[in-house]
């Protein structure tokens, strides 16, 4: 069942097209990600889906409700964790949750237990009566995730959920998101520019750039579509080795960088010994050699011609 | 309106109250500043004589009360800008609560806070011997105080919806509100100077201060009858709240 459906969703800002006729759907219970660099249109898309922005053209439905026609019904079914913190820092964690509960009409009995439950889920029970001003960045983000879940939403939207957090907190938040998805069956829609995040969490990913969706597929399929294992090596005479390797048919691409060479091959782990033999036959000493599976960076490069890192500089 | 809307209004009202009580600096300055004005101007100008003014302190007190309520309520309206800057507004707007309820909740909260401050100043003025008209006069005073509060919150909402940050707010305060306040007869009668008198007819604050004074104080001639002032202030209040609601309902984060 499609819990999110968009149809040619478009948003223009004074001549700038931030989101350009995107159409996609998300199945109930899956973790779906929008992966793209800053400025790709991810936040604008989320704002439209969460009824904070009116689309210029096109439409979308969440849990069967139209985002322009039935805004309140949509809002009841979604939880949102924004990119910037949306907490009242003068209130305590518990009070922020209480505020949310009342705004969403949770009755009194449910309220108290639910507040404790969600705080437990994100390990913040002991911070319930602490003023949010005194929370760390990671704690604030966890509190927002807890808050997004308060009213048992069908879909939880997360806009760059681990932006600006340290590695340990990021892992912890990934675990909470995964737990929510498994235990409560919440569909997750997240946006990110982190490869590892999309890779770790998502069932399916849409790659978005300049407001357009380039491809949507499962993470595995995307990586397989790029096809190649990547062998990276450095040696005593790169030019000579590269020249020789160009004659081999099982190498699909060779790139010479300043201090190393990358090769695209199938079954990289079986090709390493072959390369070493070739090098030895030419009296070239291999200094280092490694093989890795393609990452989403390679996927992005494949579909856009640029890596995300190039994009950002 | 569904009960969930009432719940939402209640919690938004409660949030305004909590924030006020927890902000020690706001608590103190909101009482101390008007009191400074009351004491310093009151004793300083005691020896001056204005036509039609028996006791300057009694003349001044309603002006100070109006000022306190005005500033406090505007601050509430403008605090929407805080929420916008700190991101909390997103949480408010994404909730399944009508914009109407959001505005009501905020306005009621702000008005309650402002009225509390106004009453404290009133009590202090009473203790200083300000001559007050009877029960009916006091009731009418509360009506004026409430209307002033609502109007000022509405005005704050208009500003908050149209501005991106606080720079513009400072400008409006200094170039618009302060002059209007001084020309409202809060601190001195405006009848003596014909130009000022003409301006005062176009000054919404004038009707508020004049009406408050007419209801609260005996023995001081006011320019208009309190009832006329009440009518004008009612109209201004409706217009301002309407504008505030309209602009707030249109604002996007």
C-alpha cells in the first residue's frame, strides 16, 4: 500500500524552481530516503509533504489525504523532525512533549504513559524535567524524534536527522529510527546528504539533484547498477602499469590520479592476484592495493557525472 | 469548535504564562520600568501645573498603565518572531490545529500577562493615593485594559508576520510607537498645543489613554467622554486583531 504518493509535485520561488515535477511513492512500513547535495530540493519537498508549503503545481497524498485539501487530516497522520531544532528551549523536555500531546489531542491517560514511553525509546527518561536549553545537540535531536512519535504517526518525516552530530550520536539515532520502524511499523521518509546514512537505513532511495529525481531504487540495486568493484592501487611506476593494463579486457575503466590508480572490475577480490602478477612481470613493485564495493558516491557520480563532494565545493 | 482546539488554546495560553514567569528579567523589567516612569515623572512634574490637571500623579497613572499593557502585549505578538527564528513556529504550524486557535491561544496568553502587569501597577498607584472613581469606573478600566492588550497583540502579530528579524521591530518602536505614546496624552495633556490636538485625533493610543483615564480617575478632565473613547478603541481593536489574524494565517515558515 502506498502511504505517500506524489504527482508532478513542483515548487517555484520567484523564478527559481526548487522542486521540479517529482512523482514517486512510498510503501507503508518502508524506510525511504531522498539523497542529494545541499540545495537539491529535499527540504522544500518535505515542507510541501508536511503541509508547511503550498506546492506551485502538482499534488500529493499522505495516507490517502490530499496535502492541500485535507491538511489537518494529513497533519494528524504525520510526525516531523525538522532540520533546525523546533523545540521551546525555555520549557523542559517533558513540557515540550506535553505541549505536543495537547496540540494533537491525546487524552490525559494516554498522555502521561506515552510521554514516558517515547522518552524511554530515546533514552532520555532522566532528562524529562531538565530545561531544553541545557540539552546537548544530540539530546535535542533525540527529544524531537521522541516528540514526532508521540501521536503514533503513520509516517515520520526526518529532514537531515543527523546533521551536525558526532559519529556516536549518529549511530544511536540510526538505531532509534530503525527500532521505530520495526517496533511501531512507522513508515520513515528521510532526507540526507550523507551516503552512509542512506546506505545504513534506507530500503529504497531517490537520488535528487537540482529539484529533479534522477533515479529511485533499492540501495542494493543502485550499487549493482554501477556494477564495478573498485580496485585502488599505488605502485612504483604508474604510467607503465596503466599502459599495460589498458590492454586487459576485463578492466572496464582505469583512472590515474596523482598518487594512485583506480580500476573498475568485476569480482575485484579475484582480480587482485592477477594484477599483482602482471605488475611483477614488468618489475613494477605494488606498494598498496585494495578493493571496495561501490558506494553511493559512485552511484551519484554515475547518474550525475559529479560526486557529491565536488558538488559541494 | 472541537475539544482538541480548546486543549490547544489552553496549552498555548499556558506556554505564554510559563515563559513569562520563568523569565526573571522580563518579570522584573515589566514592573520596574513603568514604576520608574510613575515615580520619577510623577515627582518631577508635581510642581508643574497643567490646565485642567489637579493632581499630576492621578493624571499620569492611567498613562503608565496603558504604556505597560501596550509594551507587554506587543512583546507577546512579536514573540512569534522569536518562535520563527528559533524554529519553534514550525512545530506550531504543523500541528492539526487551526490558525484561528493558535492566534486565540497566543492572544489570550499575552493579554493575561499584560493585564497582570497592569493590575499590579494599578494597585501601586492606588497605594500612592491616586483618586479612583467607583466600581463601575474600575470595571470600565478593565475593559479598556483588555482592549488595549488585544489590540497591541494584534499589532505585534502583524509585525511578526511581515518581518524576518528584530531590526525592523526596533525601528518601528522608536519611530512610530514612542512618538505616538508621547502624543497620546499619557504623560501630559495634548490640548494646549493645537497641532498636537489635531494629531491626537488620528492617534489610536490617544483614545486608549484618554478612555482609560476617563474610566479610572475622578477629577481630571478628559478630552472625550469615556464612552466615545470606548467605541473608537473597540473598532481599532477589531481592525488590529483582524489584520493580525489575516497576516499570521498567511505566513509560511
